[in-house]
C-alpha cells in the first residue's frame, strides 16, 4: 500500500482568542465512492511526538485503507504540530486542543460533509484523549462515534516521573531509543522495518502535553468519558508501556463511558502503544473503519 494522501491546510479563527488558527494535515483520495449512499467523514487525530503522518506510513496507512473502501479521511496536525497554530494551554492543553479542533471540525463538516452521514473521529494516545474531550463536549455538528487507542486510566510511576523531570522548555525532542522503547512492543510484534519506518513522522512535542496527560488528564478522564453520548470503539496494546495495561484496566476504561449507547473496548494482543505500527495494525484499522461504517448505517436507519 503506497500512501497517496495530499497535503491539507485549513484557516479559521481561534474560538478562544479570535486570532488566526491554521490547521495543516493530509487527506486521502478515494478513487471510487463507497457502495453505501452515505459514508462517514473521518477525522484522524494523532498523538504526541508524531505529526498527521502517523496515519499515512507506507504499509500502515489508515488513509489508504479507508480510501480503498471509498471513505474520506482528513488527518489533522494538532495545534503546535507541523504547520498548525499552537494554542495556549490554560488549565489543560488537552482541553484546549479539543476546543480548537471542535471548532475546526465543524467548519470542515460544512465544507466537506455534503452527502455523508456525519463525522467519525479516530484518535491515538493524546489524540485519543482529545477525541474523548471533543465528544464529551457534544458538538453541534453530527458526531456519529469515536475510536480511540493508546488511552487508559492509570499511568505507571516510571513514565510519569520521567516526564515530570523533563526540562522546563516549550518543546521536547524525545531521544529515539527512549521513544521506541515506550511506543513499541517486543521485536516479534512488529516488522523489522519498524520502528525505523515510523520515524518519518517524528516531531517534537509540547512539554505541556506530556505533563497534562500524566497528571491533569488522569484526574478528569472518568468524568470526561462519562459525558460521551455516542458509540465508542476503544483499543489498547497489550505491551503498552505508557499506561498500566491489562484486561481489567481495559474493561474499566470501557466501563467509564457510562452514557455511550455502545462501547466496544478490549486489549489488542501482541502490540505496543502504537498499535497501528505492529503486525496487529491492519486489524486495528479495519475494525475502526468497520465500526465507523456501522455507526453510519445506524444513523441512516434512525433518519
């Protein structure tokens, strides 16, 4: 599968400051429309230390898998990444991301949503936290459902202490060996071309994100998840080193979506934090796309 995504830029007004808000990214190019009359418009939100290229690595591309099904995907660079305007973190940079992207996605829906059943949002890691916060805000645009990976409820002491000890500078470049050790599972869970292939979408990360996800977010994740009222697909890699990860934690995380009509949550065996980049990645992406299409069908049946 060779990625054929095209660059994407959207300019808007920051709802918090009224300043210019530019969001970059990439979108796929479905060659033929899907068999269904309407399909979802998928928005993909990456995690920390990666750009939107996370969703378009050759052989691991969510955008290309979706294009083969005739499903449009727009992968956004979150605020502060690539060409996207940073946001002031305020109380929580994750919630600030959610507010800005809720506004942007609403405009993208107006521009690109014609003929689609609604919006489905896929988020990984910190992008998954942002995704749940977007859903919890119950946006005015038609949100069909969400899929998150790399998010749970509790962080091990080791990663939290390491991130708390980072130098007090705006952007952090994580050393390659350190990053690979927490993003990937054992060598047998991924191809020999990984993690090297994933480094094409590496970038620096706002320090505020690492502090927030390991501290503030943990204190509010259950209350945020409880406000999500759309279907939820949740997956967690068995060998995720950034979260306390076991079947019980995955089940507890799924159970925290107390207002969601459907919750499909479980561990993904034989995969690390970035499930997409492991042997299990194709199955993850196909299950996310299938769930999105199911949500689209459910929406059509209800109208």
